[in-house]
C-alpha cells in the first residue's frame, strides 16, 4: 500500500518537506494543506513588496524562472496534492487521521496519514494593550497583511511601528520609502535587542534618524487611542499621533494543534523536536517557525524563526517522514537586515548574550573599509567580534555599515560552527583582490586585535565607558592621535591632540601616571599609541575601541 | 644592548614585519631596506592604477586615512628606519652582517644584525623567447612598470598579453578600459589554469570575448618580432600584430640572496621556512613572495605569492624576529579576480588539482542568483563545489559570475580550513535576508546537491561530456525540461523538449532503456526530472550539471 504523508502548512518549511518527501519516496501520496489561499510565498520579501521594491506579489510566489508555485505547479512538477483554504482542526494520533475544515463551507472531513509533518508556522504576537482592535492597526506576516498595509501606505500618513526588531525596522524602511512619516517605538533601551549590542545598535539608530525616522527607545506602549480607527499611540504620558500602527513585537509559534494532540511543547513555547525533526510522536515531524531548535554554542533550546532555517528543517522533516534518514544539528543565531543604506547583522552570541550565558568574554570594535581603501566604492563597516577568554574561541560577530557585512558574517558563522579561535580566524585564507577586500580582510584585522587583547598586549576601552568617564568627571586624558586636519574637521569634545607621528617627540606633554586613552579614526593608530606609551614607561595607557567611527555620541564638528 | 633587526624588502611582507617587530620589541632598532624608491605600495592595485580606476599612484602608498607610508611615516609613526635605493648584495651569516650597496653611488657598507628578515619578493618570470628585450615589451610588477604601461596605453594601440593568469587578465581589463585593442595569449587550453577548471574558465573566456578581448588559448608564444620596438607576437606560424606586449606568465621568487647565504631553497624554488617563518638559519626569517608555504589540504609545499598571505607571514616573521612567538600554518590556495563585469575565484583545490593529488572526487555545478531571485539587482553566479568521495569532505569551491562570488568563497575557505563535509556545509547558519541571498544560499544548495551525488541519489554529467556525446554520435536523449517559452528563446541544438510539469504525463514518449540526460536553466528541474524518471523505472536517467547556464558551447537562439 502507498504511504500517505500529510503536511500541514504550505510555506517555506511545509512546501520543502512535501517536495522532498515525494522525491525520496516517489510512490507516496503527499497532501499539503494550508488554511490560507496563498501558498509557498517568500514571507521575508513582504517588506520589499510593501515598498514597491518588488512590484508584483506573484514574484514572491514564483520559482527563479518565473513559474508560480500554485496547486498546478505542486501537482505537476512536484507530484504533491495541495489543499488551500483548509484548516486542520485536530489530530487523532491513535486513529492516525487529521480532521480538516473547509474554510468556505465549514464542512469537516477526515484524512488518514502514515506520517504527519507540522509546518504550522508562527503568528505575530499581539501585545496586551488597550484598543489593539482599532482599524488601521495591523501586523506584517501574510500576503493579505502586505496588501492591506500597501493600500494604507499613502504619502504623508503618520505610521507608528511598535517593535524595533528585524520586521519592525524592515517595515520602517518600506513605509519611509513610500513617503510616510515613520516612528519606531521600542520598549528596550536600543533597537534590534537580541541582534546587536547597544553600541552597534546605536549605529543603526543613527541611520534611521538620518533617514528621517523617529527613534523611540525605552518606550513601552501602554495603549492605542482612537474611535473607529487608530489616532495615536500612548506611551505613558506621551501620546504619539498615528494614522497607522504596525505591531511588530515578535512572533509566537503556532502550537495549538500540536498541544491539542498531546505533543510535547518545549521550554521556548515551540514544538519540541529531536535532531531528526521528530516530535514526541514517532510518526509526527515538525519544521519551520512552529518548532524550536538547538543553539550550537550554548546547547540550549531556542526559538529563532527564519526562512533559511525553515528550509533546512523542512528538508530534514520531509526526508525522515518519507522513510529516509537526515538530521538538522541546530543554529547559531545568524540574522541580517538592511536598514536603508546600512546593512546590519550578527552571528553567534552578542556580548550581552554571551555574558548572560556565563561566558567570560573579550571583545573588539574594528571599523574599516569593505574593499581596498583606494578602490572606488569602498565603504565603511564596523565589526564587533566577541571571544571567550581563556580559550580564545570566537563566540560571535556583529557587523554594521554601508559596505559588505554579509560576507564577514558568513565567514564568521562558518568559523564559529567549527569552534574556531581568534588565532585561527586571523590566519584564514580569505579571497583577496582590491575589489573585494583589503589585503588583511576586516575579519582578519578584527581577529588580530582581539588576539592581542586576549593576550593582554592591547588594552581597549569602549566608547560608552569613555563617555561615562567624561560624564562622571573622571581624571583621565582622551588622546586624539589623528592628524591636525582630521582633528579639526570632527572630534570628541575634551580630547587632546598629539598626532601619532609626533607622539614619540612629545611624550613629556603627557603625565606618566594618569590614565591615557588614545584614539584615532578606527583606533589602529590608537593601539599604536598605546604601544608607544607602554614602551616609554607610561603606566596606564589604553586605546578606545573602534575609534571615532564607533563613537555613538555627539561629535564636535568644524563650523565651516 | 639594543637588538638590531634588519628587514630586506619594504613592501607588504617586509613593511608589516618591521612594524610588528618594533611593536613587540620597542627598544629594538629596526632597519627596513629596499632597492627600489617606492616602498610599502599595494602592488595588487597596479592594474587599477593603469586603468585610471585609481587616479593617483599615491593612493596605493597611503594608509586608509591618506597618509603616505614614506620614510618619515615609518620613522615617526612606526619607529622604523627606512633605507631606499639600497640593495643588499650579500649576507655574512657568520659575522651576522649584511653588505649593502647604494644604488646611486654604488658605495658598499656593512650593517650588523641580530635578526634578519628576508622579504625580497618576486620578479615577473621572463619566458625564453626571442627578442624579449625589444622596446614596448614590459612586465607589470612595480610602480615604475605601471607608469610606463600607462604612458603607452593610448587608445587604439594593439596590446598583446602573454599569459592568461590573474595578472594577465587584470591587465587585459585595464588596457581594454583605456581603449586599447587587447589580445590575451595563453599556452594552456584555458584561461586561469590553476585557478579554475576548464568549464569554469570557459565562462570567464566568454566574458573576455563579450568585452572585445581576443582570447587565444593553447597558443605558445615562440618569439617576438620587431626592430627597435615590438611589432608582433609570433605563435608558431601565426603572427599577431602588437604595438605593446605585456609579459605575464607568472612570477619567480627572489631567492638569490638567500641562496648565496647558503639558506635552504625548498622544492618549489622559493625559500624554505618553518611554521615560524624561520629559514634554516635560526636568526633569519623570510616572508611574502620570496618564500614557500604549506598547502593545508595536500600538506605539500606551494609557492602562491599573494598580498594577503604576505601580510600574515610578515606579521609572524616580525613577531618571531623580535623575540615573540607566532606561527603561520599555511594556505588553501584561495584567489579571486575581477574580469570586467564578472567575478571569478577559487578556494581549496580545483577538480583537476584534486585529481592530480590522487583524490577521488565528486563535483557539482550549481548556478543561481546571488540574492533572493525576486530582489532587484540579483545577479547570477555559478558555483563548482568539489568533494572527496567516501568522506564527503569539501576540497574546493570555484565561483564565477556577475554576482557576489567572494562571499561564497570566503565561507567555503573557512569551511575547508576546518575540514567540513558537504553535509556540514549544507547546514551552515548563513546570514539570510532577501538583499543578501536566497533562503537557501547558493553554497548550501550546491552542498545539498553534492550530498545527493555523493549518496548516489543524483547522477550528474558535465556539459563537456554531453558535448562529447553529441560530437561522437552517441545514442542518447538530451531532454530539455524547461518551459516552451524558455526552450524557444535559447536552447541546445539536438535537445528534446518535455516541460517538467508535463513529464509525468508524457513518459511514454521516452524510451526506457536509452540514456536520458535532463537539463533546465540551472538543472534543479533537471535533477527533479531524473528523480521522476527513476521513479517511473527508467534505467539510465541523469541530469546535466549546471543546466544551460553552465553550457560553455554554442547555443541555439531564437531568430527574432
């Protein structure tokens, strides 16, 4: 008898699982069920559809050669039967059937299965605030959401986005692009919490402001205001006028069906699976946004819903459901987004995450050009590399800037997966020619400095700590070792200028026992200055991590 | 007493070694000696200076903030004494002195050293052909070369480049950019031998022709023709008129000084060093283009001179010379270049190299977009991934295309360094969002297919083998499973059309025992077709690797 495999949910993970199952077991009957009408769409493309970057929504549902992945495509090309507008309302594990309801007729029918794959996805989390049901308050997840948002995105409209995560910021860019007035409200004290550390997020926030987006951090929305349609967002005593509110505080896994069937829900609230993507029922698999996975650095279970992970898990679930053998080890928390002209992302753990997991860490901020500095089109990026003290193992990389950050993240993601140390990363044989990188790639430079910090040769101090010293009136010298021209153009208030080339001759201008913190544009010269001061017997010389390019506070600019 | 460290050669490796030595040992006296007048320049930038992409030659000799790395810079900033126009003509290892000759006065002096670092670089290899000393026959290595070439690069001039390697092709682009007529002559049967396999090089050759460059492979230059200045290049019976000849058949390490001092020269002809960059004299180190290194995959000694490697080795030589402790493990043969609109590179071993080293390999050609296919600006790239049979270990990646190949090379270089298998690469948590990649990154897709090939599920055949079958009149069917619209627009002569969506219904049109080779645009549908045919009981179904995008031969195009 033919094996029957039922897959619930027809987006990234489900569509992949169904296709893969058929390929592994060509005689199996595969049924792919979805409660929506649109299937197999690239949900990650939705912000770009809203901004008109992608013009036709069909492009999100097409193969790279332009064939729409519809019922006919799945039947003829993939040999998979698709049922849309059909909701699975219960699983009878004893009888091995699912109960389906036709969304139009409400008629219920049963479908037997030998193997079941849950790819039920996630739903935007709706915060517990007043009036969330007002008109023009929406989320961004489905094609229907996107079309509604697009219809409301009229130039001049005042939009307020609740949540400064990946989706919130991608939506902010999309709406700003359409000519709206945009504010982003985030409860935490920075944008992209969980993705970037504070000082890296500050660079993204700067970009948002430069693009005319109002950035409100540390702001918890207490309610929405309006009669029929939303008119304002209430944040404590402050009221922000808004014609349109996008709720983007995150997503929650759709686990009702699994919970109803008695399957184990993991510590993250998502469906628990093993490395074969198998749930606690050996005939039921789960993949994509509805299930949790393992973080390969911490070993802990995590819920990090991403299209890239969904595809990999769908593959594994499909193979195993069809009788094959495959495993998915887990993730390291890589994510990336574009925020206007800036690219920002991370892989592995941030400093905050690493510390929260009990790691003792050393970090470095390393700004430089993404190509040879003399090559036209070279753009700045800043890397923050985090390593474990003692072992020197790289725990994470964050990268922000106008240049190619994705390349450095992918190399670091690979290095982290294999437990690479700063020493090993500094020796990587990366692809070098002037159109692609400097002779010493940004990642290698960062790893080199981090190695020196781990060994105690380089003593860095963060810009945030320097700012605190100023604010608290500490007795120290912030030493600008750039050229007079650089110093005059833009600087940090309170810094003393001695260009690096003059430092050896002007040592007597500096007190030997005071804390001296040197900096330059990116702090390679800052580090050189520390070494010169060390060699001259200064007791407490340091450099400021990342130099002026990583200084997230106000700058003194020339008044030309 | 202060330690005296003498560094011979003041470019990438030597400049790095000198600076690093001073930083490690601030009391040491460091002397950096070069026979040239320009020091610490980015030789890799020379083609871009020739093409006017980089306008001022000073940019190649400057730090990222625009400070020229001259005598004063090294003295004041780095604490290093520089002697230019000074040639070291002998090393007296017993007395621990070097004998220097002033290039202007020819006066000879001795300089004692405690530690010596050789960074003598390489020199363009001059082929043994007649009349290489004619005027307007030059090499591209030094700033002086570049300035001469630039002065001769007048629009309309007929330039012939001898050697289709990295420097030859970069120079071809530069000269074409300046409006010259350009021909590249290569002895081997493909461009970029040692960098790309034949079918990947064919894609680069196609780009060269599209840009108006004459490509001559399998052409050994037998001599140059002319009276005072060169007038033609002789290739057997063929004479190519040329007003300008650039010799770029490779470079040879400068080892005369080392050999004269009795230091060991390795099997590659470059200076032998250990992982500390130490030569056979414990007080003499070597780094950069003059020394060999270890290939981390084969374990063999190799001579692969590159600016990226020179910097890393210079660092290690400088630290060790100054009394520190550092090692450089080796390289995996990564290289990259831009050829007009196309980026091309490799890391690890090519298929040809792997086979030459005795590896049994499986390979895949995988074309796809470098970003989400619906994202504006997504461009095609083709990956060729090479793995070892049995272990599944990735041995190499080649990548060619208009899109971001460097990112995939860097991730693969990292994976290869850590011995990753195709299975592990297919699970990497790479950075995904539509502006950066598809949900399944090109590298992951390629690794997935390779896994299937290693497991025997996917049976690929190369375009070159298909062409051979046609040429030899083999009895087989080349099955185009694309849409009729795609098929009509461009195709392969002799192919039969059955769109993938019709294949399950039209199986009776195909003979069950004949060899059937399916293909599509990139051969993902080709692979699906193989699986459908397998499932239907066909005995000898395969797919053509890389699809029509990897077909390097003539195509049938619609006559619109």
